[in-house]
C-alpha cells in the first residue's frame, strides 16, 4: 500500500496536466459544435432546398461515420491536399465537427417542438422570419434542447480520450505514457477511470443545475402537445 501511495504521488502531476487538456478539449469541442450545429439546425428547418441538403449531408456524414475515422482523415488525410493541422488543431476540429452534427439534431428537435402557431402569430404582427426565430423561437428551443445537450457535454468528456491516438497529451495519453514508463498499468488505468467518473459527475451536477435555473414552467407541456 505504501508503494502504491508513493507511486501515485509521483504521477499525480502528470494526471493533473492531462486532466487540464481533457477539459480544454471538451470545452472547445462543445463550443465549436454549438457554433456549427445551431446554424445547421436552422438551415435544416428554415433553409431553402440547397441549404437543407447541405445541412443533412453534413449531419449524416458525421453521425454516420466513426469519430476515429474522422480524426484520422483530418490529421493524416488533409496534409495530402495541402492542409496541415497541429495535433491540437486536428483534435479540436474532429471533435467539434462530430459534436456539431449531434447538436444540430438536438437543436432541430427542440425548434420543431415549438408550436407552429407561434411563428404564424409572430409573422401576423409584422415580425420578419429572422426576428421571429431570434426573439420567439430560439429562446424557447434552447431551453428545450438543454437536457439533450447536457448528454452531449457529459459524453464529450469521455470522447476526448480518442485523441491519444494522435498523441495529444490529454488524460488518456498521460496514462499510457505513465503505464509504459513504470510498467504498472493496473493502478494507472484505475486512477484514470476514477478521474473520468469524477469529471462526469461534476459535469452532471453542473448541467442539472443549469437546467433547473433555465427551466420554464409549462414549456414542457407545450412540447408534449405538439
């Protein structure tokens, strides 16, 4: 037991550094995914024929192929066409594009859950479609999308582990290096599992708190009716 404690004290700084990178990847990927997913959802619901086709193509491509393949294509494949990204750049882009496809569907479902009569009423009082979307539809849709979006945020903490395959120094990469350095993989990976559980638990508490703060009484009932 004393040897285990000494070992863990020796490697904890590496785990802390890896955890910071994992959290950084998670935040950037979710932000990028939201920046891509929300316009894609709006294009799919309100866009013209070609915008809808482009949005559907993007969503189906990134939801229908493994994240690992996407990561490898971006990191190893893009240099063949003259685009070279750093390890972090490739990780951000792959995770963000993948998350964006799923977030687009969360947002689309929430938008379509808003009663169509609200758009008609907004247009009837002289609001443009863009203003109606901005001031009437989206404030409600974003609240409705939050529970599903929370799942994406929690899952992204774990999805980031895949970037160890391109040597981004996240928590999983640090674990692999430590296990190879000390030839003691079991306590290393058990420790990593515990860290991931803690991160997911914290993310779950945060997202549930946000959901409660933003919950609008009666909005859920309207979603069920429509």
